[in-house]
C-alpha cells in the first residue's frame, strides 16, 4: 500500500490541537468518526485540570516518537489506529459513554494522526476538535 501521509513537517501537539499563542488551558478534546451514521463514534473528554492536559500532551508525544521512529510502518500504524476506532464504534452507546478517560484520549490521539496523515478527512462528521480557554 502506498503511504497516504502527505509530505509535511511532523505534527506537534500545538498544531494538532490548534493551541492559541496566548496562555490557554485545554478544556475539551473531541474525536468523531462517521458520527452522522449508525455505528459512528463521538468521543468528548472534558479536561478541567491542567494536569490532564499535560498527560494528554505526554501521550501525544509518545505517538509522535513512535511515528518518527518507524517511518516505513506509517501505513500499518494508521491501519491499526483505524481498527481501534472501528472496534470502539462497535461498542454499545452505553459502553462508549462509560469508557475510561485514558482510553478515550487514545481514541482522540488516533483520530488526530488519521486526519493529519490524510487517512480521514476532517469535516463536520469526522475528525477532531479542541476547546481552549484563556488562563
């Protein structure tokens, strides 16, 4: 399979989350996959504490390190991320709503990389959304 990743600089947490230039706190992170259809996914995490945003950024940096250190495996990595999201979509709505926040964060991270790499188009039913508030 030919790589779908566009030739661009590596994704950063600030780019991926549209972090504003001014001091701000990440308050909400969301990911959606086929959210307009039955069996779609909508994950929304509220992040009231700064420590949670730091943990989210730390996990993001782990994804980034894996991406950079395995350039020949990008397609396999994206396939794995998509498989995880599709498995999550097969869960009942109740199971999705009561998932552990750490697992929800991983699903959001998966979608960040899928949209950045061009595997999923970021539109009104697919992609990620981040909300920041001024400090």
